[in-house]
């Protein structure tokens, strides 16, 4: 199968649209979680730790000199980002767990029996013909 044909099938099936919607919603969700962590979760934690602002936590390697900015390791921002990641990962885990549970229910639900394959139909016809001859 050529790459062009495969791409057409991929694009026509709607996977591209689904992917685009997922990326847009994921970006928006990421912003919400970042705001949740930065504006809601971290201030009370900082208050419990004596008025500490995690954004200000850093290790100064070189102070600012003139127009040259300081060089520092901003581990407080890293902590915020790590908490963002953990929240997003947990929510995605819950969504996937819910989807898998719904799939299991669909598979377990009794439905119409599967249609026989061509081989099964042919074997049934042969059996019936043999039964008529006997």
C-alpha cells in the first residue's frame, strides 16, 4: 500500500480531527492544571512552610552583573512542574481506566452470536450434502 493511500485512509477516518481535538483539549487542560498548582495548591503549602513561595526557590550560581542576568537553578519551578505532571498523569490514568472498564462491559454484554465464517458455511453445506446421500 502506498504512503499516499495510507495517509488518505488515515485522514478520512477522522483520526486527524480526533488527534487535533485531543491536543487542543490537552493544552487547555494543562493550563488549568498549571493554574491549579501555581495559584491554589502551592500557596497553602508555602504558607504551611513559613510563607515560602516555591517560585523563589533557587540556587544562585552567578549573580546578575549589569545587563547579564543571573544564573540559577530554579528548583522551585521544577517542583511546580512536577506536581503539574503528577496531576495530569493521574487524571489521564483515571480516564483510561474508565474507558477500559466500559470496553470490558461491552465485551461481556451478551449480544448476537458472531456470524459464521465462510469456512464454517462451506463445511455446513458439505455436512448437509453428505447427510442427504446417506
